C-alpha cells in the first residue's frame, strides 16, 4: 500500500471512530435511555424530560468533547512541528495556566457567582493576556527558544498566582470549587458554552491548519525553510495566536485537560509518516477520539460520583507517554 493510500485509510478510520464515539457520548450516561429513544429525543420539540436531557445536557457535552479534543490534538501537532520539540504541547505557551488563573480569580472574587458567563470570559481574558505577553517578550524576530522560555515564565507565574489565590481563599467552598474546576470536566456545560468557545476555536483551527506547508519545510531546518519562501514571523504569529485562541477557549469552558496534545501526535506519527502537514488533520481527529472516549468512560467508571476528565487523561496519558519515551530510547541504542 502506498503512503497516500495508507494516509487516506488512517483518516477514514479516524473519522469513522470519531463518529462512533460521538454517538456513544450522546447515548451513554446515568439516565438509562435506549439508543432509539435518545436519537428521537434529539430532534423532538415536545419538551419532555428525555428531550431536555439529550438537547440541553448530552448534546453540548458531546460537541464540546469533539471540539476540545480536536483543538488539543491539532495544537499539539503544530507546536511539535514548529518548535521541533517532541515534548511541546499547548501548555508550553502558558495559555492553559493563564486561563486557569483568570477562572480562579473569577471564582475568588465572586464574579462567577454574579455573572453566569463570568468564569469562561475571565479565563478567555487570562489566555489573551498570556499570549500578548509571550508575543511581546519574544518579539517578531524572536525564535522558538525565546517563545518557549517566555511561555514557561508565564506559566510558572500564573501557577504561582493560582496557588496564592488558593492559599488566601477565606471561603473553603470557593477553594473547593477552584480545585474541582482545575481538574477539568465537561459536566453541566450548555449550548451557551458551545457558542462562547466555538468561534474562538474555529479561528484558531483556521490559523493552525494553514501552517501545513510551512511545517513541512521546517523539517529541513529554519534556514532552509526561509530560503524556500517561508515567512518565519508569520509562522510564529499563526502558531502562537492560533494556539491561544483555540486552547484558551477550550480551557475557558472545560478547565485544564492535559496530555492529549502531547500524546496524540506521538501515537499517530508512525501511521501517517514524517510530514507534519499530514499529521495535523490526523491529530485533530485523534484528539477528538481520545477526549470523547475519556468523557464517556468517566460516566461509566463512577456514575454516582463522576470522575473528573482531566484526572482520567492524566492517569492514562502519563504512563503511555513514559512508555513512548522508553520505546524511543531503545530505538536510539
């Protein structure tokens, strides 16, 4: 089988698996609803209890799982290709930590209790502030190393400020709410969250997806890519702001969900070949599959006390990544 045929087969299988897991996310839950009744209730206007469960609870949750998973997978593949660093992930730019800080401040000050959308909007504001600071510190001529160092500095500062807010919180219930939010979850999300985060994610996807040709050229080195007509400043702008827009919006509505953007590109790279442009759509579909599967599992493992999504992805993702590191080390010997 040729590389092109194998690549198309991988995309077709990932697309089919995404659709299956999306359907599973819609039909699996604590409320035991038959598959046929679930599908019928999705398009019903009767206002029945089943219709409300499907349209107001499960549908936005499944849509967010699909979009956030695709965001994390795509951004992870782009950052690993642009930075030429296999350990690169969306959190490297400080976007996730800064979005968390914005949400924590909204909870800490009571803004989230006064305004229903205060928490995701504050998280978005934190993500925007982080990327502006990173871009200002790196500058238009700053290289990948400068961006990484700036992102680490912002992430460390945001994490320290989050810990400070927890330390000084006079209300134990607020501290508990902060901790639960930081664990990452899609529980109790509505279509309002979809409409809030969706436009930012779509803009981020468009920016990141346009980098396929540039990332292919970067495999030859930055000097060779520049000689081929690749504008390195444009690549940096699109990679940083595309990641900020999409991952910031994802973090704003779901909290911090780790390891998806780090592990998924590594899983799919042997299947699609060494061209980063082929890895981008595959990683988006793979990220969606991983997050939809994880979100379905948290409802099955402990339905009476739902496990947080970020906890499950970390429990599964960290050992798998350690296995990848071990496998890579053995191949280098």
